């Protein structure tokens, strides 16, 4: 029985060689072939000379008034020339290296040619003949596909036409009828046909709406089913903590929680008490108070009789968190330990014994926490800070230290909502957008790259107030050696400028981890007043005394990274400054620098970064598992993504998806792909 999932080899003209060529384009089934959509369309409507511009791609139609002549020159090069009479003029037409077209051109016959118009020469550089003997194709648009050396456009188009003729009736309708009517969507089969052969701009737009919505609907459903299954499985460990004792802990904190922090604490605590394991992402801009939220979650865990683990990417960050949490725990019975690669053997042995017997409540550390000999007695909550810095396997290894422990990921890299929905749809997401009272916004100034001496003079004024400063050298992709050279040259310039009056540190990627830690500690202790660094400067490095950051050649960085770097200052009570030295060459580059001077909102900046640079360049999402859609684009079609996300959450929230006959085709589609859509008990 034939199916839309049949191999393309069933089509006439597809032998072993062509099958291999199609496979190289990711085309295996009939459905793969008919959803290999054009990436652009040529407007092939016949035009008149008085409405076209020089160097424009156009279709002209006229009568052949001279015999076509082929001239050969060079190695296998040729020029085919003839004259074409239009209504208002006679023009020259030239085809290069297509001598075989001579047999399709007849004197006094009418012909339509697509090519590039040369206004100076009054001639057309021909690309292709669209119709002859008056047999002009009625289509106004011609599809252009991604192909390779092994398969030509014309061949691919012929195969698509053949597949649509044979399999059109078998194309399934996946989007439920209720949603098709609600959004006035055309059928999927008509949308596919119109994507390849649009009869008008309006038909193409309607086809696009259907294809994009269906892609997002199916993808969101797959993600949300993972989330739904986790919550319905009841395999977690409910942490029933003493609510009054947790409130008492919060009340003795040396500051009032923001409304945003209270909301997020409630979301997390509700998850902790639930019978499923928590899988939550906490996003918070630099300085928004994520650590305090994490501490409250850990205290709730301890009060419920469980242990907590807090993993961070670097030793200096682990030490900072340890010192912070140790201070919070000062007047409590809760115990906390620090475990890193630098922990001495005797202390490490004691920590491991206390974890195994259950007498240690909380351990904070680096990837040292995932070593095989680290065994917990009753692990209830795992927190991973800057979770994108750890590989999936590393995070999973820590999660497996307990029996379905609750998991909280934290990041100070604000992720635009469209990317969060796409990349982390199976997670619950909490957002801390509000800043605690007392945070003074960082003043950001953009100057030309040659203003370094003025920047160093400004830094000196701050140093005389007892402050410190960072100087970040430019990022050169994939070239750590050039990064190092830039940093060393900058370090020497700064040393020469200050003539030994201040201590200048140097930090770069080729130093060993211990050396980097030692330098950052020295800067934190004010043994260095200025730190010259490449981008290895760590997220989370907390030096409240640093009030100035200078970023050389700032146009080389994305907005998200500039914001992360800028977040190293402004962590104390004094006013802080970020000086961007940049000579952007493009209008987008200038716009990005201007945006940085106008906003300190990380979420706004990350969204602008996404719009200006594209999803593949922001946060390395290509490496982070960004899904490949056939046509949908999370930036261009962000509103449709949000709509599909809402629709899926609604259909899963009341079991409608599992029971309503309107969703039968959608359930069957997911079943056929191995994404079982059965009702989870």
C-alpha cells in the first residue's frame, strides 16, 4: 500500500545515483521531497521596457528578428546572440555557454526570455527560455531550490511535480479542523502545492501561514508532551518542608525580597512539594538576585529532610557562592561544604563521608561534584548555575546522583522568549526581570576605537578614588593565539601609560585554570588595580570595587556578550561605567552600539541581538540543539510560534488532546513518528 513515507526511489527517473544525490539534500521519502521548499522565487511576469531598471532580472517577450549565431572562444566557452523585436524597440539578446539553445530559437517566432537587463547596452543577458511558439507558462513566479552539483533545479522540480501528481491525495491533514477554521488555514496538501507553484502573492502567503503554523504546532506538542508526561508520572520526591521555618529564614535575610523574587520562590516551592520532579530554568539578568532564590530553594529542601547540590562552572564562582551561603547559614543548624578540584585530600574525604551518611546538608562545587566517588545519602535538589557552560552529559551525571531529584537550572544569559520556547519548551521557566532596590544603572558610552588614551585617563580618575577597572581586548573567532597577542599588547600599553603607579594584571585563555584563579583572586583582593583580559573573564566574578570596564573593538561582540561583560561592574554602591571603543562599518553595527548605550535590560538586548544577528549566532544556539525547521523561522515567525505554544498548552491542560476525535490525525501523526501520544496515567 502506497504511503507519503515511501522512498523517493519509487519515482520514475530515480536510480541509484540520483537517489544518492537526493539523500545528500536530506531527501529520503516522498514527504521529504514535497516539503523541500524553494528558498526564493523569481518574478517571471512579462514586463515592458518602460517599467524596468538597469541590472534588474526580468522576463521580456518578443519576436526573433535575426538568425541566432553561436561564437566559440576560449576553452569550451561560447556566446549565442540574436535580436528580439519588442513592441517599442529591437534589443540584443546574449546567452553565454548554452549553445544548445540555438535549436529552440526560430526566426519570426515569439519567445519569452528571463535574464538581466543592461540599460546602457539596451540588451538582455539571457538566463533561460521560458516559452516559445507562444507557449508561455501562465505562472508569474518560478521556484528556486537549494540543490548541489549532483542534481539540477530542473530535475528536482520535475521530481516534485511527479510526486505531487502521484501522492497529492495521500498528504495527511494534521492540524485539527477546529484550529484550521479558527485561523482560516488552507489544507496542508494545497499549502504544499502552493509553496512550489504559487499562482499569486496572496496564495503564497496563505500557504506560508499553514506550513509555519503546522511546523510549530507539531514541534511544540512534542516538547510539551515530554513535560506533560513528567508531571503525570508521579515519579518525583515530594519535599514537604516546614513552611513556617522557611518563612522565618526569609524574614531574617538582610534585605526584602523583590516581588519578582517572591513570585519565583513560590513557583519553585510549589514544584518541590509536587509528586513529580522539578525541571525548571531560572533566568535572571545580571544582579537580579538569582542566588538568594537558589538559597531559599535549598533551605526548603533541607527542611524537608533532603540534601542539596549546587554546581557552578569555575572554582572562583564556587567560592563566592560558598562564602555567600555560609554567611546566610551563620545562625542556623544547616551545614554547607565546598568541593572543588583544589580541595585537599583530607577535607575531601571528610566531605564525602558526611555526604554519604547524610550529615552534610549542602555541597557547593565545580564538576568535582560529578566524580564517581561523590555519593549522596538523600539528594533532593540539584542546582546548576550557568547551565549552558556544562555539557548535557555532565548535567545529567549530577542529576543521577539521586533518585529523580528536583532540578533547577540557572542562567544570567537572558534568553529571548522565542528561543526559550523553542530550545527549552519541555522545561518550566521562571524569569527574574526586576532588579533589587539600590542597584545603580551602569552608564554606557560609545567612543571611537582610537579613544583608548582618553579611556585610560578616565580610569585613572576612578583609580585615585580607590576603585578598580577591567579592560577587555577584542574577540577574534577561532584564534586564541591572536586573542593572546591582543591582550599582551594591550597590557603593555596600559603598563606604559601608568608608568608603574598601578598594578596591572593580565588574564587570557592560554593560562592554566589555577593561574587564572590566582589572577582573579588577586584582582578581587585589590592586588591588581586594573585587569586586562580576553573574554575568559568569568560570568559571576563579583568585585564590587570595580567601577569601570573598557571594551576595545566592541563591535566584534554580540549584544548579549557585551551585556554579560558589562555586568562585571556596577556590583557595588558606587556609580559604574562601561566604555565601548568601536568603529562599526555597517549600519547594523552602529545600531547595536547605540542600543547598548540606551538599555541595561538584558532581556531587551537579547531580543534585539536575535533580531539583528539571527538565531544561529546568538548564544551558539546551533550548537545548543536549535531545531531545523523546513520553513518556519523563530525570529520572522515569532508570533506564530507563540500562538502554537498557547494552543498546545491549552489542548494538553484539560486532556482534550487525548480524547477529542478532532485531534485523531495529530495523535496518529505523532504515533507514526514514535512520539507516543497515549494518555499518561
